[in-house]
């Protein structure tokens, strides 16, 4: 899943990703900001919202 790849590349944890029933696939550039990837590239088209919990932790909000 794309969220696991984002966790690996950006050294973050995304809580709640295992509860997603949708298969999220998107292309993103490593040069993009993490907030832009989560909120615009993944979140907006799929209707998924992400909340920043701490510096290296986000959570899925549906």
C-alpha cells in the first residue's frame, strides 16, 4: 500500500492505515512535502483525511 511506502520514505508512522478498505495508489515525487502528499495527492481524491499528531506521526480520519 502506498501509505506504507510513505512511512518508509518519510520516516513517519500513519495510525489507522490498516483500517482503510480502499486500495490507495498514487504517484508522488520524493521532493513533495509530506503534508502535500497526504492531504492533496492522496487525501483529496480518495476522501481520506490525515491529522498530524506529532512530528513523525499522523493518523487517518475518515
